[in-house]
C-alpha cells in the first residue's frame, strides 16, 4: 500500500514509553497514513483511531496509564466502541487482570487491567517449553472479519492467493491470554488463536471496532502490513460518517 492509495485518516499513537513505537510508526507511515503522538488525556477522546503498542510489563503499563491520566479516558474511548488497535501488551491490557509485576515476574496479587475483555493474563510454563515465545508462528481464525481481508486474499503483497492459516507472524512474549471455551463466549471476541509448543492461546481479538494482536504486525513483514491495511481501512469507514 502506498501513500497515494491511503485513506485520509490520522492515527493517534499511545506511547507509554515502550521500545517498539518507532517500528510501529514506520509501519503505519509505510501504509501511507499520518501519525501523531498522544501527550494529553484530551487527545484520547478526540482521536480518530488509537494504536497502542506495548512491550515491557503489564504492571508498568497500567501504572503509566494511571499516572498520566490516560486510563479513564482510554476506558471511555473503548466503551464507546471506537477504532482501536492494541499490539502485544496493548492487547493484554484489554483483559481484566494479569499476574505480571513490574519486573516481568509473576505477581503475588492480580494487576488490574482495562477490563474490556474477560480473563486473566498468565505466564507460559517454563518447565515444559521455552520462555519467552520468540519467533514466527501461524494463526487460525475464529471468526471472519474485514480486518483479515488482505491476509485472506494475498500472500505478502505478491498477489498470489493463500489462506490466513498459511501466514506467519512474529511473536515476542512470556505472558498470554488462555483460550477458555466457557469464558463469556470467546467466540464473540477471539479473532485468531495460535499454539506454541503445545499451549494454545489467543493471538488476536476483535470486539466491535476494538482490535488487538498478541503478535507484532510491525515486525511481520508484508503479512503484518496487510493486517494493518485491513484494520485501517475498516477504521476509516467507521470514522468517515462523523466528518
């Protein structure tokens, strides 16, 4: 996707101090979109689309959101079902809580999250698999979505056809959202699932216009750009009626 084909949409980047913001910004601009940084709480509620990339610990992310006055406006933004893309920790914080403390170790008490999705973020069992999960892995769709349209119709921008299941995306994480069949009907919000050394987990979610990935689209080459392209085009047609 080139800048000449991009839709007129401004992306607001929620940077809480994570290390992968530059690569996310580069991926968004490579898709041809304008990107601005959120620096005040008011900018959250006035945003057209929010992208929240995150690496580091769940505890640290939630602490920064609260200390900067971003947590409550972000909860309001999400409750209004406005376009949002969370990446890695930006997906995990959508859940009710996590067991990850500020050092990345298992916490004694649950760390509360944004509470958009039900469930608890837990750590991979290092006694039976390598932790963290680093590298390329596949995704299996749980529901159809226009966000996935370019993954379903092309293979890394070269025009050939392949299914979503054949695509590989890039992961770096030690904690994950378990795929729990009886938890508030996850079929309504699980977008894709992935298996890592025998452990199945949620690799992306969608509830209305709120989308998030455990994988890093900005590190996933053409496949990642296709995912971003699908999300941003859907977001444009949501935002457009209000302009």
